[in-house]
């Protein structure tokens, strides 16, 4: 294709309509027709990135290979499209202003008054075109976070209006995702909120090309026609997006509704060829027809908001389908383990995952959970803080270092088996200063993990400040907990494993950030396999 085409996805009426899933689904469908696609998200908040946000605020913080702390929608993009994203794929208002203000301080505006238009909008457009200018993509999909009409989204919407002019006709499409509520009392689907949100877009100078309508009921023809008439779009450009049983159905729903055909036609591109969706359909078939099921406890401290563990949940979906097995997650609050008992709360589960996390709250509960699964030979998988808890538990109960801990919990512990990384000790700023992104890891020959990965050298993504304290390594090795994954440059321990156990693996990195539909993560796949085996006795 001669040049990159741009697709803008805006949202109206309410938030949480699933712009990320619609964007990822459209990306998948374009990819299935042989196009190269990337997706970016603009977030209208002032934080430079979501790295400093509490998971309760905004769900999981998704980390890319280049170490960017990003919105969880980037996880959907990677999982659906099997691509990697980067810092360029997630930009916040904070970052836009930061860049503009930095330039201003350097004197780059040559004495001009720096204003929202053109300086902020120019910086937004620079970020839109940055991905297209790489020359790698046929399509750049840009998701505008928030709702049309929000004060904080205005500069982004204005930048889209300008960008459309810069790109010229037939090179961009605007998709507006909206909600068609059903009023039970009136037994009617209502179009008015959508009419109003399109009106707001029009006031900002943008005519949407396509409406994607979230709805709990099928959209009858007369409703489609009404929406088309009042919102100034073609009848066939009113796309129904019914509630789905799983997010992985959405590409198929959008395919049925001919969303890609509409996009391609608007861009004057050939739309007749059929997409190759075989792999996706096979995945769905396996996902929906499992021959067995397992119960896995997810022990964490943010369990009230499951979005905090988005990538872990999705990794279990991929790994379950791969094993022909439904994974039921049982959410266990680690603080409840402290007040009740691991035995009571974990009784009957087939496997346990101890989740990543920060801070002191609920940490002892996680350590209790590890003790229970280690002693009862229940398959265990610990991620980041989960691995650190496994190390502490082993130190306390096997090495008999009763007061062993992490300095994150107790700075004065006599046995800091988990300690702050050397380079972290002088860091004061919280934002973007953890050990972030992809690092090499060398796997020990003959270890369980090397069999699982079928290779000796891997790269995985990180987000932490604390590490295994190598002063204790010999003691652990002698007692049967082995460091089987090591960073070749820094010697940091990345994986701990107990051999004499059905499955006991802890990783300092986050494998959940690299599991996709096309490539379920090997550690999750083999964990689910071990859990299934354990259940079947
Ligand atoms: N709090 C721990 C650390 O900073 C673990 C982080 C995590 O689980 N992502 O090292």
C-alpha cells in the first residue's frame, strides 16, 4: 500500500463501552486480510503514564518490551493481533503537555505564545503520525480515550479534525462507538443519546463515518435507519455490537456486521477478498467446547477489581483453550488468608497462582498460601511478588530463617532474602523508575522451565524494584529451591523452581504480558496442564 491509512475510534454516551476491544477486533480483521496494523491509545488524563496509578483507579498497568508503563487496552491490542507495542502506542495528556513544556523551556518556540491550538494539537498529531511514518503499517488505529464532550478530550478531538485535513480525503475513517440503551418499561431501544453524542462530534467539526452501536438487544431495521438519518451516516454504516459471551467473539461479530468492508470501502480499498480467520475460529471452538475444567485460586489483594489482573485472566483463557480445559478462577483476597486460613480458603482448588503486587498489605496472606501449596504439593505459580513470597516462605519454613522477609515489608529484617536492587537504592522519583521492560534470561539446562520453553534463552517483561538476594542462593540451592533462570548481564535471579513438586515455579518477570491468542504463554499452558493432571489425580 502506498501510504498508511488512519482509523480514529471515538466514544460517546458512556465510558467502558469497549473501544479497546472494538479497535483490537477491527485490527484483527484487517490483519486477517493481509494488512499490517498497529493500534495506539490516547488517554486524556494528566499523569505522564499509568505507572503511578493505583490498580483500583485504572486496572492493570501493562508493560511493553521497551519498558513503557501503559494502559491495559494495549494488552488487548497485543493479545488480539499478536504484535508488540511500545511507548509510542500510548500517549497521555500529561505526556503531550510535558513534551510541549520541555520544548518551550528549551526555547524551541522562538518567543511565540504557546497555546492549546496549535502547539498542543500539533504535538498530538505528531504522535498520531509517528507510527505511520515508521513505514511499517498499512493501518494505524488511534483510540481516543474518554467520551466525546469531555472537557479533557477536546484537544484530542480537535487534533483528529485537523489530522483528517492533513491526511487528505479517503485516507482516514472515524468510527464512533456509542450505546443504544434499552428501556425496559417502554420496551424500546433509544437512539437519542447517540444523536446527541454525534451532534457533539459534529460541533467539533467531525462527521463520523461509521457508528458502532453497543446494545443488549438486536437493532431492528427501523432503528438502524433512524440512527443513519439523524446521524448523517449510510444505513449500512450503522454496525450492531451486541453484548458478547467473550471478548474473543467480537471480531467475529464485527466480521458478520461487515465492519471491515465499510472501512475499506470508505478508504477506496478493495473489499471483496475474504479474511483468513481459521486460526481465530479454531481458538474460539476450543474455548467454547472444553472437555474438562479446573479451579485455580488467584491470590491477590486487588481482587475486588478484576481488571487489576487483566493479563493474567486472559493468559488463563489462552492456556485453557490450548489444554481443552476451562479455567475457573477463584478469587481469594490475601488479607482473608491472614484472618481465616489458607487451608480453609484454598481447600479443593486444583492449583494456586500468587499474584504480583506492591506494599505490605496482604503480603503475609500470600506467604501463607505458598506454604499451603508447597506442603500439600498443589501446583503453584508465583508471579513477581508471588515469586518473592515463595522465596520468603521457603526461607522461613525450610531454611528455618524465621524472620526472613523482603525489605519492602520490613526494612530491618535480619534475613533480607528479597532486597531492593542496588540501582534502586538512590532513586527518589516514583514514575517510570522500576526495572521495566524486556530483559534476557538464561535457563538452566535440565530445569523444568527449560523443558517448558524448549530453549535456553528467553526474554520476558519486568516491573519491580526488589530482587532475590544472591547472598542466600547457596542455601536455597542446597535445600531444593533452585534459581533456574538468571539474567546473564546482572546475575539477577529471574526464576525459582522446586523440582520435587508437581509444579512449583516463581518468576520475577511477568509472563502474562506476552501471552496472545496465537501464542499462548508456555508457562501458563504447562501450569494449566499440571493443574489438570493434579485434579485427575
Ligand atoms: N513489589 C515487588 C517489587 O517491587 C513486586 C512487584 C510486582 O509484583 N510487580 O519488587
